[in-house]
């Protein structure tokens, strides 16, 4: 269930909105959507040229845009981001923690420094941003912080362990901060949990699997996720899922964790990577991507939703049949053992 919290004003016009990871994907689209509602957006990311492109788009739809090149893993740069926003625009009303990177590969694949970088960006970066903005919210008596998580904040999957760890941690950060500001009725800390999205995430992420990763259906458009973020800023709730029916997947995992995990492993092993070889690389972990900032990615899912569901159900039936056969064998061994014990007792 989405829990509604009090907000004194749902109009977003003239609100000052800071968005990290604003140079491409969800962040880029979110910036444009906020700008179209008359917001003054502060664009933060590592790629200055791409940020300036986004600023032009924001101004074209009626907003005001301020570019502040920022690496969220740097405390000094994050503090400068917050200070610049307040100095230039007077305050911060909304802060969107969207910056994030990923690494494709098992935990023992690739250098550990690469896995550490995922944590530094996705978790420590979000913590630094929260440290920079929450004192300002408390001083002015209002403000909304939105942490952009993932369905993987609640249900883990293989092949992206450091990303999963970071998203679980981001959810923990959100919960901790929400408890911290519990007495401040007009300060909100919210979460967005989205499923796989059609962004450059899969092309730009680090990869140590040797094959190219693709998103898994049902793929979400950046526009849909951005609308959810904007709506959450206008009408703060504890959390929203994109799509909303993903709460059912979370519930199924809670009821049948081992079975769901086995199905996930088999499904992702089959449909998460194509057959095109890709050299091991650290993607955009330590240096920003050289690609132009875009909203959409260039790698579609390898299977339709219908194909994915049919294949997953077939694997589920195999798993259940295997489990039943194992239980029957165990029952037979138990009966045989008891009979043997009875004969020996005579």
C-alpha cells in the first residue's frame, strides 16, 4: 500500500528542484517534465556538455535550468551543488537522488574496486546528498527528498550483486531518514521502486560477463518513471512502484523465496544477455560515458512479456516437479528406514 503524507501545496510551479544523474535516462526526462510544469531545475551530473543540452530542453518547455557539474561521490562537489542552488535560486524545495551506476557480473567477477565504486555512487553518493539537503529542509521547515530505487531494492536478482546491495541500502537510507524527520510534517522522504527501464543503463554499465546485457520485460519507459517521480514530488507518499502491480511480485517472493530465486536465475541466465561478445570493462563507473546523453537505450528486451511468462512458468513447473520428486524419494527412504528398524527390533 502507498502511504500518503501531508503536503501543504501540491503546485510545482516555481519550485526549485535538484536532480542528480540528470544528463541522461530517467534523470534527463525527469528534469524536462519538472521544467514543463514551470519548475526551476538544477541539473547535476558529470557530463557538462550533456547537462547543457538538457538545460536547453528544459528552457524550451518553459522552465529555468541551472547546470552544476557534480560527481556525487565527492562530498565537496555535493556541498557545492547544494550551496549553488540556494545561492542562485534562493532555496531547495525538492531533491531527486537519481544518480546511479551498475556492474554486470557475479560478486567474484571483475575487480572489487569496481563493485566498491557502485556502492560509493549509489549509496554513499545518496548519503552525501541527504546530508547536504536535509539540514536546509529542516531550517526552512519544508522539502521533499525522493530516492530513486528499484524493484531490486526489495527482491534481489543475480548478475548485478553490487547494484542490488546498493538499492537495498538506499531503501534502508530512506527508512532511516524518514524516522529522523518524523516530527517534521512538511518534510518528506520518499522512494520510487521501478522495474527495468529503457535507458542507456545497459550500454553504459560496467560488464564482466563477456556478453551484452539487455533489460527484461516488462520494460518501463523513462517517461513513465519520470511521471511517477514528478507526481511523488507533488503528492508525497512513502513509496510508489512502477508499474504498480510489481507489489504482487514482491509478495510472491516473500511467500516463496527459494522458488522465485531459482526461476529468476534460470530466466535471467536465458534472457538477460545476448550472444554478442563484449570485452570486460568498467563502463561509466569512474569516468562518465563518452556517449551523448539520451533518454532511451538502444538494447531492447530479448523476449516479449508473453514469451518470458510462458518460459518462466515452464521452468517453475520443472522446479516444482523436481522438488516433489525429491520429497517423494525422501519419504520413501524414511518409510524404508522405519521398516528396517522394525525388522531389526524383532
